[in-house]
C-alpha cells in the first residue's frame, strides 16, 4: 500500500507514513479501533522507536554534519574555486564537455550541490564553446545522483547504511551494514556505467537521437549566444557575494573527511588483514568522527581565510543542515516502516510465498526493474530505497541460500545493488524527479527537452546494465567482468549509432 500510495500521489513522505499507519493498525488486529490506535502508534511507537536507536541517531548526526560541511564549503567559495580550475581547462567543444563531466565527478559528495554548482557555473562556458544546453543538463544529471550513490563518503552513505542495517536485523549471521554496502557497490552497474558512458560521449564528441540534433543546433549557433530557456535555479547556499573562489576551501575539508573515515575504520576494527579490519570496524563511529572533523575544518578554513565571519559560517552550516532535512524525514519513516514490517513478519511471509516461485538467479534483475518502475513513477530514489530495501535484503538472503557459497553471496549483494541502481535509473529519467528538474533549471534548459534527449542514453545504459550486469551476476559472475563488458558494449554502440553534431 505504501508503494501504491507513492505511485498515486507521487509523494514519498505521505506514502511512507500511510504504510507505517496501516502496518501499525494491522499489528493491532486491523479492527476499527486499531485504525485509531495504529495512527497514534505510528508515531509514538514506531517513529519514536526509530529515533531511540543509537545507531540511527549516529546516522542522522553524520548526515546533518556532512550537510553542514557542504553548506560551509559552498558559501565560502570552495565549490566555486573548483569550478574556476575546470574553466581554465575548457578551451574547445570536447574539452568543455570533459571539464563539465570532471567537475561533476569532483563534486561527488552531494547530488544537490553537484547539480546546482555544475549547471549554474558551466552554463556560460557551454554557450561560449557551443555545447547545447541539453548536453549540459545531461552531464549535470548524469554526474549527480549516480556518483553520489556509489561513492563511499557522501550525503547518501548514512541513509544507505541505515536502511541496510535495519533490514539486517532479521539476519543473525550478518552484522556489518557498511561492509555489505561496500560489497554491493561493485554490482551497481547502472550508476557506474552511466558515469563511464558520460565520459565516452564527452571524449568522443559523438551523439545519437535527439541529443545529436540538439548538439547540431548548438554548433550552428553563433558562439557565445545563449538559448531561450527557463531561469536557472538559485541555491540557499550559493557563494557569499564578493567571495573569492578558492578550491582549497573545498579540497582540504573533503580530504580530511575521507582520511578520517579510513582512519576511523582502522582504529575501531580488528583483524589480520585490511578487509578483516574494515569488516569488523564500527562504521557509525568512523562516519560521525569524520563528518565532525570535516565540518570543523571547513568552518575553520572559512573563518581563517576571511571568506566568512563566525555568524555567516554558522548560517551556512545551518543552511546545509536544512538541505538534509527532507532526506532525514524520509529515512526516519523508512526505519519506522521497516520496524512495522518486522513486527508483522513481512520478510518471513515473503520468503515463504516467493522463496520457490522466484528463481534465485533472476532476483537481482527483477529487483532492479521494480526499483526502476517505482523511482520513475514517484520521482524519488530515496523513497524507493526506503520502500524496497527492508524487503529485498532479507528476501534475497533467504532465496539465495543464506550466503552458503560465493554464488549466493553474489545474488545477495547484486539484489541490494539492484535496489540502489534501479532507484538511480528511475530518479535519473523521471520528469518529476527533483534532481532532473534541478538539472534542467540550473542548466537553463527546457525541461521537456532535457528529458527527451537524456532518455535514449539512459535506456541504452540501463539495457546494457541488465544484459551484462544484473543477469550474469544472478548466475554467480563477479561484478567486474560485467562492468568491462558493459563498457565495451556501450563504446561499440556509440561508434555505430553516434555521429558528431
């Protein structure tokens, strides 16, 4: 019913809350009285219970701290400084596209920041070097959610780890959600391959379908002339007026964050090898420590460089935190829904119902396609993750044989990755997705034109991801051959169908 509500209303928060309410009512006997008590228990029992968990609180604190760090970096001109370096590299049509793509990959830690920074700042470069607004919007959209979803230290990481952790509660033999995520990332074929394809398109200068027509129009346009399009989106954490863009203000805090995460994992872990140490580490402590240090260093550099004063730094930090609140609300409701599902024995029932009906090798592909459909219809990747992850994790563990061998672990990790990859595909293509809309607006591109030109590329990469990724992974193939074969297939398709605009 949560999925149905999300599809009908295209709003994930009411859908998740409705699912928690209905589940709480079912736990109380699904009577007329339990409908009322279920409404009260939805918040008092399940939402409060989700917030009372120490690990959940650690994830919320991490997410808020890294959001605050992003706010400080953006307001102090750190992201602008990174952009300035890219602009000096972009001297022709292809280098401009490579610069845009490289900038999108560099701002990997937050999809909203990526979208707003790359689109707004690279738009004049695109016009000057005759890159179409449609191509800019595609690059912006392609390097936002896909890179943030698979990088190991981003505003998404706490959310993903939190969902996996809650879903692992019913699996006694698996207790390391961060390690599960690390193992699953390699099977996230669509996000990884779509980043590779964006680089191929930029480096080759080749396009096909509506994008080639758009690039042809841009090439024929007078150099430096803009296009008729909607006004670009602003941001609550734009650089302070008059501030000088300095890349070091972004690079140092992010570097501290990355180093601190690895150091924290090593300090809290035990074992003989690096994999054992990381596997036994307390990822929650490491993430909280790292995000705290990153935020403090960002604040100190902003104040020390006189880009911001103390009050402005606090305001920027609060603006960054505010940008995370939507995700936090979705995460808490997803935790509550997971708790409701556990109290009802949903996972056990699904295993009993589907355990023999669904062939284990096809599970990763079916999960990927289902996540694609939900994310496309609702326009939210986080909502899709929140709805599916609590069900897919225990279901895939049981159907795959409980990690009895390498093949079953491959299916388990590929199914988790299927939720993540499908959510990214749907969010990437959906015309009602926030990041898709923001990509159009920040690039100054007509929204319908952006969706129309991007869709053929997403369909190609999605098809390649299924044929060379999720299907073979279901039969036990490791993740890396799928990525290599997929990349080769995409390059061949681009050479056959692609033409310069």
